[in-house]
C-alpha cells in the first residue's frame, strides 16, 4: 500500500531501524528539560511508527510532541542505528504543514518571510555605520539575529574586522531563509536570489558569515550554489579568525559552547578552540563538549514556539559552565548567545560573549585602537 505521507516514503526504514535502545534519551535537550519520554527521539520514532501503522492520526494533537525538537542532532550523533531523527522530524513537519497542522509560531515565520526581509518583520535594520554594497575582498553576512537582536555582538565583530584590517563590505542582506526548512516550509527562493545577486555584485572572493546557520544554508542549499560556482568561498568567522594574529591574552577561566549548527551540523569544532587557546591559556572544557555539546535550546524554531522550555534548555547548559567555574563563556552563534543570555542563572558569576566580541573587548582594553577602516566617516 502506498504510504500516506512523504516522511514514511522517505524514512520508513530508518524509523523501523530504531531499536528503542534509549541512548538518545540522555542527550536530548528537550527530554532533559521536560523529563517527558514522548519528547525524546525514541518517543518521536515510536509515535511515527504508530502513524505509519495507521494506529494514530497525524494531526494537531501531535504538534507539541513532533514540533518540540531543536533539530540539534545530538540523538543522531549517539544513535547506534544511525536514525537521522532531525531530518525525519523536518520532513514530518512538512507533511503536517501540508495537511494544515502546524504550530502557529512556525506558520508565522513563513508568513513573515513572504512580506518582510527578516524573521522579525522589522523594516528598519540597524545600519551599523558601515559601508554597504561596495567592492571588497570579503562580504560580511550578519544574519537576522545579529542584525536585529544581538547588535552589540555584531558591532564588536565589525570593529574586530576593522582592527584586523580585513577588507570587507556589508550588503543589504535579507534573511537566508534556511530556517524555513526546519519548521516545515521551503526556503524562500526570492530572498535567496536577492542575497546571491548582492553578494556577487561586490566582486568579493569570500563570504564570511557571523551565523552558522547562514553558513550551512549558503554551503548546502541549491538556491545558493551560484555563489560557490562563481569561485566565492564561504567561511564562518571562526575559520577566518584562527589564521589571524590576535596578540591579546586573558588570564580568565574561559569555556566554550559549541553551537549545534556549527559543530554537529558543520563539523567545525577545532577552529574556534585554536583561536581561544591562543588568547585564553586557562581554557576549560565543559563536560559535554564538541559532538556531545548540550544544545542551547534555540534551534528548530523551538525558541519561538516553546519559549519556556527553550530557556530551560539554555539553563542546563549554563549550569555546566557554572560547574566548571568558568568566568567567561564563549560561543560563535548569535542565536545561542541570545538564548543563553536570556536564560541567565540566579547569582550567575560568568559573562557570555561571542568569541569575536570577547577578542574585540580584549583589544579595546589593551589598546584603544583605531576603528574606522570600514566605518562611514
Ligand atoms: S538512540 Fe537511535 S535506535 Fe536508540 S532509541 Fe534513540 S533513535 Fe532509537
Ligand atoms: S534532534 Fe535534538 S531535540 Fe530533536 S529529538 Fe534529537 S536530541 Fe532531541
């Protein structure tokens, strides 16, 4: 009999491969913050098997279970049967959208990106007092969270690029729209076309992204392949920084939070550590690091749709930083920093920065440097 849903057509064998071993339970941030077995990867696979067997319907009643997944890939990383739960959940969300069952927050994201150029539906972006759309060696692509919510971190990243005399330009960027793929919709082709055109017109040889999700989208989505086809390399800012001479140090006890989108999804673990070790000899790892890093709780649309649990997930991560007596927590994703900062622990002693923001702060303290290269004078 022909399967009713695409998720069953594409992933039936993977779902049946789930041996219910439960290895995923210990690593699922949603389970960790709710202690509800139905919400971990195993619970989700059991529900989907029942849907495939016709025992339960795929409908609104399953929204809370199946949409509450940050797509962090921690379960996949630890699954002995190679069940790619985040990809399965993304397809299930598409099927649910198709039959009209969708979390309103996820639908809202798609609706917003039909009318606006960013996920916050804000029409006046911060201009960051930098030149835009000029010819330069690099394009710095900020991303929506950095443009509209974490502007201090973005200003610091731009100041750092200026101090390091990187020849870059900003562009009039629009949302890369990769996030729509996580929440049951298709990437917005009109927005992708605008970004591709605006990047290419600068003649840049490299695009530096501040956001790991934009990096994933530009590198992996067919709507953006023209960038690479035209010989333009796409780097996350951590990949640029590791080769630069930074010449600053801190004696503070520093730890690092691996963003899921940079680590498990892109395999970028060592570059940030190379940079941090250069500037912070007292670097300490949290118990769950690299492939096993705890998710900050922001991804997969969960921050917008399940805010309370999203914050609970971020607090679990911050608790780990507290347990290793960190004075500074660094990360390389504006979305992570946004969620971690909002989750602040009671009596929290450490500060949280992006790596670029922290390096810029050290440079600022060491030497009130000249920061005008790309600034509009
Ligand atoms: S780790 Fe993999 S096989 Fe084991 S219960 Fe989780 S999803 Fe199923
Ligand atoms: S992708 Fe992350 S949040 Fe989703 S089920 Fe797997 S471990 Fe849990």
